[in-house]
């Protein structure tokens, strides 16, 4: 079924729940019917957040399905394959079953994704006060964070590095153009029906090549540090990690653990963000060239999730966000790349379109910095997008038309969360 645009809040909420029910496969929610037939980590965290006030048991089950795929290293993979439906790159590419650290009975990818999961658990705890659940999942979250702090601090400065564009959650972002351009020209000819049409002119073959190199190196952290050609410190990934560290510190006493190590980790990330990625705005750092990548994307605002971010940085970021570079010149927030950049393209994934999940993250950032006008604008504009175009994967930032998949799960789930906040206001 395809959700229809709804006029009133109650109807919109019912449509969102219908989408999530249709996309539920018994152990997890697929991002969208057909094209994405498995469980994606980034998506599941947003789904759990959106369900926290409506169907918290389902939100917990969503994360449980994901944690089944966690590796012994603590890494939570970006895809967990719960079904046999065909998808490329599927289990035969990742070969997780051949790796001693992978779960023996669950097939997964070998990459990770932005670590939003502790924040999702904190939201579930806030709305259920389920102590037993927090105690049960806390070790998995702590192991995930320990993995990032050790195996992924490739630059040695306290930030986690992504080793593939897919780990960013923003696959085709122009922030990856320079690091990808340094790779060899690759032509595998792999094609995924439906997916390639949605990612025109992407570096799909290079993406596959990077995944195969990491796999063939045995998914070893030493290989990532010393040899892997793509290693980037991303402000959104690390801003999300910092927020999840703060959530983990809040959850630790509930689970019977010391919150101090998680608060200390948040402080390390905060200092490293300012030292390594700040130049009047936040930009990703290419560790292979040790240079900041100059294009400004929506990822620049990820560190705003930190309520303790230095005030001068908050002021500068909000000014950029509200300027004609981003929200000030589009009809709908927030374009995924600044519109004056030569790489901006309103039609291509993560190179221009607006997304419900990044709008939601920036709305949360505005709330933690007590910016009610920005909270209201992001809320109303995001709800206007889904009212007029449905629960699409992304949206044209100028006219609000829907792009990509229909009945997209995180768009539906986060709409539920926005509606609940609107009713509670």
C-alpha cells in the first residue's frame, strides 16, 4: 500500500502507523517495501525513536532484532539480513559467516553506521521506565561505544572514523567526492534493480571495491589504520556518537553501571570536534590527506546535538543553517548540501534533497539549545512535507515534491514523534 497525504494530525498519524505495520517483517522494520528488504541499523534507530510513545514494545523488538547481529568486537553492522530476499551487496559479498567475530546464526554486513542506538534506548526508557529492558541492552550499547573508541579512532585524536560512505548514513554526499576521486577507477558492472536509478552517477563500483578490500583484509582494525584508502572523520557521525554517549551516561545508573566513563567519552569527542573539524563551521577530515573537505553539508550541524557545545560554535552554526546557504533560500528545510556549492543537486540523494531524519536531528539540536523558533520551523515544515507528498524517502527542498521510495519507514516513524510533540505542546 502507498500512504496518501493526510490533512489532519490524527489521519496523518494513522497513515504513519499503517506504513510501519506494512513494513514490519516480524523481527524488524524494512526501510521501504521492495527496494530495501532487510534491516538497516540507522533506520531501525529512528523507527524505535518514533515508536517510543506509540508502540514501545515494537520499538524494543526493533532494536533487539538489530542487536542480534552485533559482532563480538562490539560493532553493530549497518545491515542485518533477516530474510532470504535478494539484495546487492548481500551476504555473499560480506561473508560475515566466515569471520570469527560475527554472530554465528545471523548474516550481516561488515560495516557500521551512525551510533544513534543509545539515544533510541534512552527515548524508550523515558516513555516506559522499563528498567529491565535498559539493564538487558546496556552491555550491547557499551560494547558498541568501546568498539568506536578503540578500533575506529584511526586519527588518534578521539574521533571515530568512517571507512566507507555507507557508514555515514549519507551515502552519496558530496563530502566523499574527494576521497573517492583518489581511488582507482573501478568497473565491476554490478547493478541493483531500482537502486541504481535512485543513485544516478554515484560511485557504486568504488563503494563495492572498498567493501571487498575491507572484507578481504579480514575486517581487521590494523588494516583500517594502516592501509585502507578511505578514512574520514565525519561531524554528523561523531555528533551522533557524542549524543549517544550522553544518553549512555544517563542510562548507566538505571542499569547499575558508572556513568562517568561515558560522560568522559562525550567530553573527549567534544574537544576533538573543535580541534580537528572546526574552521568556523564543521567539515569532515580526510585522514589520508589530513585535510578538511571544504564542501559544507547538513552533516556540519551534527555537533549541535551536544548541549555543551561552545556557545560561539552554536551561534555560528545556527547562523549558517538559517542563512541563504541552507534554510534561508529553500521552501523546505534542510537541504543536504549547501545550495551555493557546485556539487548541489536537488534531485540526487544527499546532494541536495531534504530528509525527515536530518530535520528531526536538527530539531532535537534546536531544542537542546533552547531555540524555540527553530524547533517550531523544523516541526511545521517537516510535517508539511509529509502531508503534501507522503512518507517519501526524501524531498525536493524547493517545491517539496517527494523523491525516492514511497512509504519510507523513518519518515513515517519520525512523523509520529513530531505529531506527539505537537499535541503535547
